[in-house]
């Protein structure tokens, strides 16, 4: 058992109320106790191999709802045993990010990822305060503060069908705001979000078209936009090592809730009501060891069904770039962990793969392509080796 | 710096490789099962042009700064020398 992703939930509480939120405990102000942090240290992080590059992620509710002093104490407990190549990260809505948080991120080398649903009108349609007020300006203030401090946070954007015809608006939003590392998702039918905005019609082609349009704009404008899903698939198809799908591999991802509840596969599973699997809470870090949980009835049953679900996916065209889908979506959409394709698969992994292929196919016939046009523009005097490099003084 | 990306998007490199190789849409095997490594050969033709060459030069503050230029993307900003503000102002 070698976790590659350790998801820690300091508090289930969230300071805003997005209309598509799947968290049923987002009003609960419980804070992870010091004994739970110590148990995470002793039972998970201290047992990682010394060459582990595991990510340790502070995650939902909203992690900045926990006080900075709580993190200072938690880092003090965890940092001494952390393998050198592992790293801390935080997924935040950015609303509370100020200089004190940035100082903490800097001091602890914590990577920051922000949830911003693109341009103001799309973001503010669904990401609201608890009083129903818009949050885009607050999130953008957090982004700007981070950028001014030298951070380049990844931005995760949850799409809505209304935004799909507006790829140019999204691209301009990313470029204007210096965002070069993004990830697209869709609101999922899981936990307390009982309906997705993508239900009722087939949006796969529209999402594919949207991603292709964003890629085309970025390429033509030579803006180095990294779309995480597309880059990952491009890497696999180019021969990069396949890291595997931690969503279907027991304990590749470990989730610890504020009260010490332990789960694996994905953090969303703990939001699902599933008595046959003890609601996917397989133990508690205060009283259980991960190794011992492997024998429990609920864990064994869930693992067996998830493995069946992976087998059912093997004939899928996308299997080698996906690895078997997402169990939480299988369960929430089909009521079974052993199901195969889900809408979530189609709207995320499949759409990203199709977008990559469509984008590349378009370049097969582009004459002259950007490559040729740039070759013609590039002066002969160069820096470095290789005739394609341009004089450094033309860059600044 | 945490969260910083300094690499050329791989999808851009692949697009240039497709242009350079004159690959047809059929060659991308749109309708078959996607296989790891199936694009590996595409990048071979561009190996030199896709290399990223760093160069040291004095910064405005007087020290040395390391800069990076992407082959065939002369308009790309120098991200290593652009820690703050709007991309267009870099």
C-alpha cells in the first residue's frame, strides 16, 4: 500500500454555498483535532517510502475556513516525517486568501489551486456566498494576491451548458488574468447535489467542441495554456509513463475527514449514502490501521465491486487513458460500483480525448501551419543551439 | 515557485509535429482504441526545434536571471522572468 494522494479535510465547513455543491456537511464547523493530525502523521505519512512523491492535499469543505494557526500547528506535526519529494497542496475558493495565507503557503511550499468558474457571469451564476451574493470578485482578488506574490495557481473551472458556446470568453478570461494552468470539470450528480446541469441532453459533443475552441485560440495566440486533462492524455499517447487511476486502486488515494473517518478511492464517496458499504467510511484513523481495514467486510465488498467495474470498462475505447472510470460516479449514476461508462466519463475524460484528437486532426490539413509561419518569422541570429531559437533581446 | 508551469503545452508540440509531418486525419486513428505511446513517433521530427534553451542575462535589479525561450513560439512570454501581473504586460 503506497498512497499517491493523501486528502485531508481540516473542516467540512465551507464559507460559501455553491448551487452545485455535493457536500452535505458544509455547515459543520468541526475542526480536525491534534490527535487526528498525529495519527495521520504516524499511520500514513511516516509510512510513505522515502522516495514517495505523494501529494498531501488540504481539501473540502473550504480549507481556509480553518484558522491559520491550526495549519501552523498541523505543518509542525507533519513536516518532520514528510518524504522530501512529497508536497503539500490546497484546493480553495480563494475568497479568504490574504497576505497571511500567502505567507503560510510560501513558508510551507504549499501549491495552491483555485476554484473559479471562468468569466464573472458564469462564475456568479452558481458560486455564491451564504447570503446569495456573488463571489467572483472575491476569488479574483485572491488570485491577484497570489500572482503578485509569485504564485501561478491552477484554476479549476466547473462548466455549465450555458457556457459551452462561449469558448472565446473563457479563453480571454484565462489569458487576460495570466492563468496558464487550468482544469475543466462538470457538476456531478453525487452527494447532496442530486441533479447535474448536464442531465437531460447529450452534451459530450458540445464540451468537446468547447475544449477544441479553447485549444485553437490558445495555439493561434501562442498562449501557453495547459488544460490538465488534455495534457495528461497527450502525455500518455506520447509515451509518458502511465501513473494509473488512483480512483480504482485501493489506498492509492487516502481520505481523512476532520473527525478521523477514513476512506479511499475518492473523497466524494464519503458524501454518498450507501449502507451496504458503511457509507464508504472504512474506519477511523484514531482507532484503525490502514492495513487492518483491508479485512473489513465493507471495504472488501466495495473493492470487489470496483474491480468488477474496472473489468467492465476494459472494452471501452478510452480504457488505456482512463484506467476504469470513477467509482463514485458509477455508484451515483447507476447505483452500482461494478457499472462501466458514466455520464461523467463521457463529459470529462472522453470529451478531453476527443478534443485532443479533433484539435490535432485540424492541424493535419493546416497549410501553412503555425510551425511554418513561425519558422518564416524567426530571425537567423539565435541563442542556444538549434536554428529555431530567437535572439533573447527580442523577448523582453 | 509553487504552482508555476514553465513548459510548453504538450498538445502544442503535438500540433506542430502533425503540421511538420503532414500527418493526415486518418493517421491519427480517430476511430480505434486509444493506446499509450501511439503518438510517440510524432515528436521525433521536431526534437531539436522543441528543445527549450535557457539563457542567463542581467535582470533589471542587477542580478543574473535565467530566461527560457520556446522553439518556434517567439511570442510566448518569458514566464521565468514574469512573476507578477498580467501576462500581456510581461
